[in-house]
C-alpha cells in the first residue's frame, strides 16, 4: 500500500496562481544493495556477485552507447537518452542571426528516461493508493511581490557578491522548488539584472 497527499502548488499560468496535485509520500530510497538482496533471495540461482557484475556491465555498456550518440531501450523498462546544455550558463536566447551560438561549448546535462508503456501499466495495476491526510496541504504564502523579491535579492547580492537557491528561498519566504523556478525565469529575463554562475548543486546567482 502506498500513501499520497493532496498538495497545493504554485502555477504561474493559472489566474489564481494555485493548483492542487496528488503527490506520493516517499518514506525511503532503495539502494543497489537492496536490489541485489531482492534478486538473490528466495532460492534464486544468482549470487550477489553475479548480480552486481551484470549491473556493472549494464552501466558500462550504457555509458559507451549513450556517449557515442545512441539511445538505449530496455524492453519492459524504458528508453534512455542524453540531455545536453550549454556549458557556460549564458542561457539559450539567440539575440540575432549574428549571435555566436555555434561557438559555445556543449556538455551533458542529464539523462532522459521514457518508461515503457507496459511498465507504467504494471505499476498502475500493482499500486494501491491510500490518502495519507485529509484536506489539502496548503502552499506557504509568499510574503513579497515579484518586484520586492528581485530588489531584496539584488540588495543581498550587492552585500555578499552572490546568492544561493537556499538563501533566495529563505530571504523571500518561499519553498526551494518555487524559488528555483522563479530564479530560472529571472535569469532568462533580459530586463532583470540577475545571472547564474556554475551548475547544481553549486549554482549561484550574481548581478549582471
């Protein structure tokens, strides 16, 4: 049995700025050791060494294939592909046809995963959901207007040189997820003098 809650979330596209979504309550994270134990229990013919060796080989093969421009499809699980980004964190807005976008360095951002439809169907059949708590978990109210949040962030940057995601969220009384989305929008806005430097988890924001 799995539990869920109904959680109020910020939605900048909605007129009232709020939506409600069901969200899983996650109580633990399973590890490679847990997978090996699960695979080798109950009279399995596979030893823990064999299972770990297969997993290590799979990771090595996927690294080789993905890094050479292939996608990897595991039947019954899903398809993996690489996600890319510009390495200089200058955004992807092309100002005009003379903008030297083609000279920028590109690197791997992350790994995309598209689950197999059969896998999703199996999860639907196997998952029994029960509501964890009554009502809707309320979104923490934002204390300041967008203009005030920008001004407070710039004041902080001028005093300390940089501002982190946690500092921006705490400074403006926001959750980290909302603060992250807002900072991403701000750094892409040419009228806002805030730019990012570095990459997560060490990403910071500075004055342009």
